[in-house]
C-alpha cells in the first residue's frame, strides 16, 4: 500500500509517497510560498528522474494539493498511474493537546478536536487542518490519519508536565507541558533500543533531537517520562532562533525597557534569539557557526558552547529522572551531521562512564555508534525519519 505523507505549514507543504509495505521512498517534494506567489519542487526518487522545480501560482493549499497530485500522476515523472494507488494519507498535526495520546483515523470529531487545540498552536494547527481539508476535497474516500507531534509525550507523569502555577490555569486552559517532535523521539528511541540490542520496554534512553528546533526526551521502559519543550516549542534547549529556558520576568523587563508588547517580546524570543542572537546575529546555522568557531570568532564560540552546555545539562537532569541512562541518541540536522557539537556535549558526560570513539564520531551513516564497546552508556547518532514514522502509523491504522 502506498501512503501519501503531508506536512502542511502556513505557507509550505512537504510531501512524500512511501510504499508502506517495503518502506521504500517513492517520491518527495515541497510546495513553498503558498499564498504569496508559489514554487514546487518534486522528485521521483524511485525512478531517479532527478529534482524538478517550477514556479506556478499557488494561491492556496487546495491548489498546492492539486499540484502535488498532478506531479504524482504525471505521465513522465509521476510515481503512480492513478490516485487510486494511494491507499491512505498521513497528516502531521502539531498539537493534539490532551485529546490525542496516539495517531487516529480522521473523521469529523477528530477535526473538531484538532480545531479545539488550535488555541495551543495558533500558527500550526489551522495550517495542518487546511491540508487535511484540501486532501479530503480532492481525494474523497481515501482514509486520512492524523499523527501528532505531542502524542508520544502524553505518557509524562504530572510531576513532569505540570507548571507550578495556580491549578485553575491547568484546569481551565490546559496550560501544561506537552512537548513536541514526538514522532521523531518515538522513532529514534525505538531504533536506539534496537541497535543497542536492548528491549524497548526495559531500557532508559535519552534522545537529543538537535535541529533548528531542538528538544530532548527521557524515554523509560518504552514511555516518554519527560521532554524539554513545554506548552509551546519555546521551552528547553537553546535553538537556532529560540531562546529556550529563561527567567519569565525577562519578558516584562524587556517590554518596559523598550516599550514593546508581550507578543513583540515573544516574537524576539522565538525568532531573534538562540544561537543566532548569541552569535551576534551571525547565523542560526551550525555549519556557519562551526566554521567561525574554528577561526576563533568569540560570539560563535559562545553560541556553540552555550548550546552544547544546555544539552549536557538536560542529559544530566534526565539521567537523574530515570535513575540512570543506558542509551543516548543524537538526531536531526545537528545531531546527525555535526561530530563537532556531539563531541562538545559528550565532553561533559565522562562522569556517566561514556567512552567516546573519536573516529566513529567523525564518521557518517544512518546509524553510527559513537561509544566504544564496553562503554557504560551506548551512544549513537541515528537519522530520524518523521515521514516514515507517519507512514508506518498511517498504514497500521488503515491497512
Ligand atoms: P533540521 O531542523 O533537523 O532540519 O536541522 C537543520 C539544522 O541542522 C541546520 O540549521 C544546521 O544548523 C544543522 N546542520 C545541517 N547539516 C549540518 C552539518 N553538516 N554540520 C553541522 N550542522 C548541520
């Protein structure tokens, strides 16, 4: 069965077609600048026809989905002959609140519940729903599945997810920690247990998802027990442009000093902070930062060191939360590709009995073992694959 995976943002739409039985990637692409002007890239990966790009007008998501379908069934470069070959569509949905602890087949009630969670993710959920509804219009009768970024973290206990605020904020508004990147944390933690030769339900794993957005999770005996992002993705690690943890009083302090509104300050915390800010607005991209670090640029050194230090602090905290750790996995853009940053984090973790294999850390691959045989904690870099995880969930619910 072929599954179409859709990841719909406010002005972009990423898509992949995956053979859910063989788990082979058949085609992938991206619609961008939806509602602005429009651009689409598409690649039939299986046929190896190469990437093609064009700039048709894409006024809305309906048109984006129509273009995606047109590309998929194209005579020369399409990966399917007719839309009937798509057995199901898997949609990435950012926020499932407390309503969704796992993926679900989409029906009217599910759509209403996702809409209710829009309060918690006003930029993401409405865009995700536009994608669902556009697909439903053009592919009526094809089952659709919602896969939530938050669902994997719903197993966190109250002591981990509650903020120490008046209880009615939780009771009335559901203000609590939810966590994000759940599909990645779930995928990578399972893979980590597998490659370490451990039973998933009898193992303590820390997953460091280090990308432009970054989060870390503690997975104990197959269940997430803590994660670094909170009500929104702003909490936790220092990220590309997000501050991560800070003293909440800073918001009022900046607002008063600069005559800014709360939303203006939050915009700064989300989009103008993180390693971008610490590097003196040099870059949020670790490739640039590493280059500048190695040339001795003071701000780049501060940015990378602060980033790695925060990751190491969370690893320490989650080791305490689980009374130990058996496996640590690095993933996402930085975690998979930067031996430099992994090395900086691991420098703090010698006390755990981690024995780093420097040559292995410098190597590349979908799964690399960074710790030496006999290391007390096994450390890996593991390529995440959120689309495959979504396809698996979709297949499991619709086959
Ligand atoms: P993601 O959000 O997971 O796509 O990660 C994107 C980020 O990964 C980029 O902004 C870079 O900071 C980082 N990245 C990607 N490739 C490399 C690389 N080869 N070395 C260091 N950082 C990288």
